[in-house]
C-alpha cells in the first residue's frame, strides 16, 4: 500500500463529534465521577471523600454477590443462546416464502420493549392466572418464581433466551447466507460429513458475525435491568439481584449517591474491560494469521 | 473406475418444461468410455456445467438415467458416487493448512498413515506447493488456492471420474500450460476418466482424446480434434473451432456441384436434393489464394507470424484465407477450395453425401 499523506488539520473535522460526545457522554460521566469522590447531605453541600466510596464498594460482600450472580447470568445466557442461535440459523429455510416467514417470526421478540417482555413473562409465569404457571401447577410441578430462587432464575433465563436468541440466530443466518454454494458442492465431492461441513466451512465463515453476536449479547446481558426487575424485582430475597438492580436499589432506593456513583464507575469499567478481553482474545487468532 | 452412461438424459431448471428452449440440457445419449480424457467445449451458458453437475450428482436430471458401469446412480448422492470435481473458482478450507486441505478427501474416506501421506506429498509436488504444506490456506493467492482445489480433486486414486469445470480460469498463462501438461501426465499414469469443461478450444484440443462440443444445451458433435477440424458435424462446430473459424457460404447443391453467388465449386461427394438452408463450409486453411478460381476482393491482411490471415470477400460474403508466410497477394486475386475439404450443410447440420465415383477411372 502507498503511504498515506499526513495532515494534522484533519483533526478539526473530528471536532463536532467530540463536542457532541462531550455533551452526551463525557459530561454526565463526569457528574458521576464528581459524586463518587464526595459525600453530600443535601443542600448542595459536598465534602471530599477521596477513594472511600470505591474502597467500600470493592470490599462490600453484597456487591461481590451481585457480581457473581451477574457473571453466572451472562455465562448461562451466552452458553445457551450462542449454540441455540447457530443451531436455529442452520435449520432455517434458505430461500422462498418460508425463509421470509421465519425471519419475521424471529425478529418479533427483538421488537418488543424490555418492560413489555418483563410484563409478559411476569403474567405468563404466575401460578394463579399465568398460562405457564398454571399449566405447570396442574401437571403437579411445584413452580413458583416469587418463592423459589431456582424457579426465579429459570424464569429470567428462559425469558432472556426467548427475547434475544433471535439476534444470534439472525446474525448467524446472515453469515451462513454469505457462503457461496461452491463450498457446499466441494464438500459433497470431498465426501465431508455434516460435522466437517460445519466445522471447516460454516463455522469459519460465521466467525466474524458470531464474534459480534457474542460481544453484543455479553454486554447486553451484563447490563440487563428492566426484564428481571419487572418479573422478580430482584427476589426472592436477593437471589436475582443482578448488578444493575443492586445499583438502582442503592442509588434510588437508599439514595446513597456516593457509593452508587463509585459502583457505576466500577460497573462501567468492568464491562469495558471484559468486552476488551473478549474482543482481544477472539481476534488474536486473526491477527496471528495475518502476520504469516 | 467405470464407464459412464447417459441414457435419455435431459435437464430443465423449470418445473414443467414444454418447448425445447425450456431445457438447459437437451436430450443426450452418450457413453463416456472408461479411462478416456474428454473435453466438454462450448460457449458460456451452453449447458456444460449443468451436464457436469448431473454426472457428479450435485444436480438431479429432470429426465433420463445415469449409469456408472452397470449401476444406476441417478438417485445416488454425490458422496456415494465417489467422484472428484474441480470448480471454476477456488474452494479451499480456510482454517486448514495446505497439507490438511489436500489430505481432507482422503481423511473423509478413512485413509491415513504413510500411504496417504505419500500421496498428499506427491500431489503437492505436482502442483508445486510442497514447500508450503504447513501454511494456512486462507492467506494464499487465488491461483495458489486453485492449485489446492486441483490437488484435492486429484488426490484420491480410486475415484470413478475426475470432472474439471473450467479449472484454469484464474491461473496465469504460464502455469496453465504446466498444469494442463501435468493433468495429461496424471491421466496417462492413473487412467482416470476425465471430463474437462472449457470454453477455450486450445485447452480442449490439447487436453482431450475426444472433444464434446455443445451449444444451447445440445451436444452437436463428439469427436477427436482431427474430426472436429476436418468434418465438423454442425456449422457451429465449424466456426467455434479453428482460428479463424470455418467459412460458410450459402449455396445450392445439385449432385456433386455447388453453385455459389460468385461461381461454381466441384465437390468430391454427390448429394441428394437438399431442403432448408443449404451452405457449404470450408476451413480457411483449405482455401488457396492464386490466379485461378473464384474472384475475391481482399479487405485486410493480418500477419500472425507463422502465416497470414487474409480477410477477403467472395461476392460480398466474408471469406477468410490462411496463406503461407511468404505468399504474395496477387493483383487479381482468385481462390480455389481444396478438393475434399468442402463440407455441405443443410439447416446447420452436415450432410454426408456419397463419395463420387472416379470419373477418370
């Protein structure tokens, strides 16, 4: 490739974007930073607190537990949704009317607002009036998401799988559709098994979109708030209190602005860090091959 | 290895074909002899690839049967047919190394160990990639990838046939020659039945024992390169093969004389009364430029090195002549056609005629 011309005046072109981002992201974030290092008792009076809030947050068992629950939730969600999404994509019709029908049906859950999804499942699972809850009860299965932590977990995971597997499936489907027919024909000629076709043709070609899917699903599930909040409200007890639910409890329920602000920043950094780790690990192989 | 029989085979991509134009491949009955090298020659869109994909089982024909030896394979899957095929554009398994790519068809058939390893290395040497066996396939250039595709096609020794679908399109000219020579060598060595699809006549004529010429979904002639050159069965073969192609001139044929617009030509065979559009065809190589015969008008002379191509007109109709390198162009040019080299066509198809009795004898 030829050498690119260097012109530092080009930075001026970026200025409008910088200004916009400053207003929409940097300034609000700075307010949070401001809260996280000060204490206030109202009346707009602030006292310097240094790193006290951070130390408190990082050593708080309540937050440790919420963090572990969050990791568990994201982990389970990824482990179910990614293979399931790929499986669905592999079995969707490739063309014709049914392909369109499938695409629309798959896209529907993605179009439903979070709190509506929460409400749907909240009612769906109720033992007294919900279709799911009542059916399970009449089958003799003791299911009650408001009383039993396991049932609550199963409910919010199934709900998230229902809501978001489509995203993985649609992305994987797009990846699959971009594979030329010649690859499948060559595989038939080479007498490759179904597994070999998946392993050596489909999976490598889907890698790019799957990487995006995993990243998106990780970030979204790690930040999830509305749906579990509507269904379980973090309960029973604290069993489904994920990080964001805990954060809202702390900030708005208890009005502990300082610790909540420190919590927000740590939360943000964790997502940033984990996303970076994910991305780096998953693209490392590409980079290695590119060097060859 | 087996003889491949096509019986009443036809294919249409439409669900209910009616007129002949609906067929991508018109009815064909043919036997591909075991161990022969065939070329399937024709312009783009003539049904070559369709025919190839039917033989390999990627496509199920809408009519007719295919037999490998005595076994009917019409409804058999590609994998069961044990056939190798190389496609026009390179297909490699990106995540595998060159070695793994070449070994893949063997591994899928459960072949491992030193014999398989030796085979892979032999093929790698043949395609000139033995020093890059451990490299990942994805970073390679298009022609390196196509060489791997070729290698994968040739690596199995027990295949019923090897099919090539314009495999050298993306290869650079120098390598083309070399690979084609190697394919021939491979054919001589192992005796696989090979069917080679191409639209390049040089490729077809140098590769094959027998050339199958197709146009518009129809096989118009199957013959040796010499037969195609000397006695094209169809006017299409006449002008598609040869450079320049055969001259075709409208004529009326009576017995053993053909009357053209510019004069009369004696034929070595006698013909019955012909109906339809009658033409005589004569290759530029068999047209002699001199001071006798039919008067022509010279339009242009192209010197292509070994000989000259004279673009002339006979009574307003284009007539190409191949003249020797040093030949002089006469001031009042006239042409004669070599006796025996004039073919007669009715509605495009060759009319055999009966050899004329020697008048002198």
